[in-house]
C-alpha cells in the first residue's frame, strides 16, 4: 500500500524521520499490476532495481509525475505511461530510486493519465541502460508464464547462500534466483549479471549438491526457470575459430564465438581441396574443407 497523503502535513525531513524503518527486501521478482514496490526502497537513493510486471488491460491509480514519478506511484501503470510497456504486455522494467523532487508534473500518455503533485521526498525513474539488482533471496515468484523474453538481472556481491533452491538446471519458480545461479555454475558468490528464461513446470525436480549449494527435490510445479548459460535456453548461432578454420554452428547458448583450426576453411573455397572433413566440439558441429591434401 502507498502511504496516505495525509502524511504530507509533515515536512520532507520529518517524513523521512518518521519512515526511518528498515526497507523491505525484494522477495519476488514479479509484482502485481497495482503494486508500489519503489516505496519499499526508501533511503536507498541511487539503487537500481528490476521487477517484472504482468500483462494488464487497465491501469491503476495513483500515478504522479511524468518521467520522474513519486515513489508511491503504481509501478506497472507508470511503466505504461512512460512507454516501457504496453497494455496487454508483460515485461521486465528497471527503475532507479531517486530522492526528493518538486514538483511532479502530470500528463496523459499511452492511455494513462498521471497527476500533478508538489513536493514528495522520494521518487523513481525508468532506466534501461543497465540491468537492475535483485537480492540473494529474490525468487521468480510472480513472473508471468507468458513472458518469453530472457530476463537479465544482477546479483549483488558477497552472496548469501541461505536461500532455498529446488531442482537441478531447471528450478522451481520459488527458488532463490541468485543461489540457483551459483548451483547451476553460471555465477559465484561474487555476484554479477545472470540471464534466466521462464519455462513450463515438470512433474518432479531432483535435488543435487553443486558448487557449495544443496538444492532440494520437489514434486509437480506448474512453472520453472532455467539459466541461459546452463545450456537449457534457446540455441543460438556461434562461429567457432581455431587457427586456419572458420565455421558457423549452433551452440547451446547464444554467445558469439569463432573457432579456427589450421588447415581448414568453412567456405570450402580453399585450393587443393581433397575431401570434406568434420570437426566436432561439445555443443557444436561444423564441416569444412582442407586447404591442403593430407596425403601419402
């Protein structure tokens, strides 16, 4: 819930002193269409945070401001107003927590009407220049199943591995994202960006011990997620190079690479070719032609 406007009898300084309670942690990456999650990061000006909004065919009040919004504005409605999402479209949004602004100017944009407001001691803006942070116990709960895009978020350093994880390579939606990323081997406790994709659930999830993390087994779940670097995401094109050889192949993760091997050409146009040759590497297969006959 957003703070009642009756509190505005307090000065900005008095308001901050009155709200000097510890900020709530981000337990879930997904939010409801009428949530005001920016408010929970009070006293954290400059923090970059990511959330996933569901698809919505309507917007919710209150929305105060244009481009710069009061912290008690409905986040997903503001995302539509700012052009970051459209009606009926789920998606990841990243905000930067701001400090006091005055005034907030309302406008009508993209089917959403925001209102004017005077002084409010905390604000947020949308910023897509870099992925936002989550916390080590943030799960993918609330992320809609119809979101097909890859989600990129940042796990902060000095990881806390106490969050619970269920599954191996494919994880239940309520598994802690950062802890699961360590278990999957795509990140360490030093933190950093991770990419995950939502997938359908399965009838059972097998727990294992990997990279210092013990995941648990579980039964049927309707929704899961996988990490892009774990080899479970959509295949992407790669070019692999070893000296003298170049060939395009399809690998398990969409990261551009080139491998060349001396004496091979993927184009097959090298002179003195003798016969096709195939080179295989784990996760990749490419066929090229020798530049010189290997003969007697």
